[in-house]
């Protein structure tokens, strides 16, 4: 999933992103494992925002962090529970878009 699938650039310009959009952007960005700098860039966050969200998502077992052997870098990766959240949110979005 690309971040553009979650919220288009035009939508971001028209309103402030909500907590849900930010969380979905982070989970999507970290699906394959990413450094914090890449998550910040892909999810369009400040360092302060990223630190707060990553800590919370880790405490809820939606993200996990892994050290890189021989380096001080930390890789953040979306857990299976986080992937299930992405899937559930995509299903809800599809249902909401269906005409009744």
C-alpha cells in the first residue's frame, strides 16, 4: 500500500489530518521495516510527532522496533496486528464508499 492510497495530497491541503490518518500513514510506511527518518518523510511528520506516535503504536503492539546488527539504527516494522488494523480500515473505507 502506498501512502497515496490512504489520503491524497489534495485532501491533505483541504483539511488537517486526523489521528486516524496519521496512524494509518505510519503503519503503511513501516510495513516492510523503516528507519524513523523514512517514516517521518513518508508520513509527513515532525520528529516530535513521530516519537509520540511510534511510542504509542509500539505500546499497543501495532509496531515493533528492531536494532540493526552492528549499528545504532532502529528499524520500525508494522506487526501482524498492525497489518490487521490496516486491512480492517481499508474494508471499512470500501464499505463507506459503496452506494446503498
